[in-house]
C-alpha cells in the first residue's frame, strides 16, 4: 500500500496480548491504543514487567497479537503471514532487541552489512557499514566476532545494523541500557541524527532519563496499560 505523510507511521488500536501458561492465562497487554506520527521520537517507559518489550515485539510483527489492530503506514500487519511480515520489516523497520541477537559466526562489520546483503542492496553498503561502525565508536573492532565484544559493544553493532538500510521506523529496546555515559550519548546522537536528517520515526523502550528527556513524547506503561502519555 502506498504511504502518505498524512498517515501515522504507527497506529495501534485496542491491543491485547495474553499468554496461556499451564495453569492460567497471563494478560500482558490490556487494551493499548495510540498513534505515532511520522518522524516522531517516542520513548516508552515503565517498570520491569509492565509489557514494554511485548508491545515493541508486536509493533514489529515479531509476535502475534491476541486481539486488536496495528497499522504501519496505514498497512494492517496483524493478518500478515511470516513471508509478508519479513518483506514489510525489510522495507520499513530497523529493530534493536534487548538481547542483541548478533550472528555469532559473522564479524561486527559482516553483521552490520547483513541487512543489505539480505535485501540484495550493494553500491555504497560497505562504506556505509564502515561509517556506521565509526559513528558508534567501533571502527577498530570491525573484524571482531560478537564473542570478542563486550555487551555494550555488541549493542552498538546491533544499532549500526538496524540503521544499515535507513529504515523509516526504528524500534529499539533499551538501546543504551548497557552503555556507559559516553557511548550512550553517541548512540543517542546517532538516533537523533537519523531522526532529523532522514525523518526516521523512533520508538524506544528506555529507563534512561537522559534518553527519554530528548524524546518528543513519553508513554508510561503499568501492568499492560498506558497510564500517561506526555508530549
Ligand atoms: N512467553 C511468556 N509467557 C509468560 N509470561 C510472559 C511471557 N513473555 C512475557 N511474559 C510476562 O509479561 C510481562 C511483560 O513482559 P515484558 O518483557 O514485555 O516486560 P518489560 O516491560 O519489557 O520488562 P523489562 O523492563 O524487565 O524488560 C512480564 O510479567 C513477563 O513475565
Ligand atoms: Mg523488556
């Protein structure tokens, strides 16, 4: 479907997620609704266990909703199959997980290049990968494998990878959670630059007050619900 700028980047309506365990059903998300306009920088906050990662995973089509609607650029994603979701994610989404999910058999640089290779992109990809690694302060770690990198370094590689294809929407779960102040500031700068220069819509889950303070909007979650929405 064609996207227009009048459409929100993300539209969520009455979203529920329940998970059945052997003994009972856990209601993780309980009726979430919000719109994210194109180019907004939204921070999602809330206590551990409030449902932030679950929400982000649903927005990225990584998990099935129990009930409700999610549209990305006007396109409903809740009914799509895995192949359709993969195409949509490649086109629209960069995603940084709370666990970094780097490919262990690839170097830092190869991990950053991977989305371009999967998408069949070439051209400026190698130089962009180098430039992104430089931006996250890892140009000297290019040839290292994930196991040779610290948690914070892996997180920065994951972020560089997420930006590789200049996604219109970037979702990140605690992108600065394991970084020291200096590297956290680098990563925040990188995201703000993408937001400003390329109009990237940012949806970040964070506990980091410095990061949340730079966002244009903060949504607070508690027990699977939105309890405040401050712009
Ligand atoms: N597969 C699952 N089965 C049962 N419960 C689950 C499952 N996944 C998540 N939960 C529960 O759902 C709730 C929300 O989890 P979620 O990971 O979304 O929280 P969060 O806000 O991201 O927390 P944190 O800040 O610690 O990362 C938690 O109580 C968690 O235990
Ligand atoms: Mg989480």
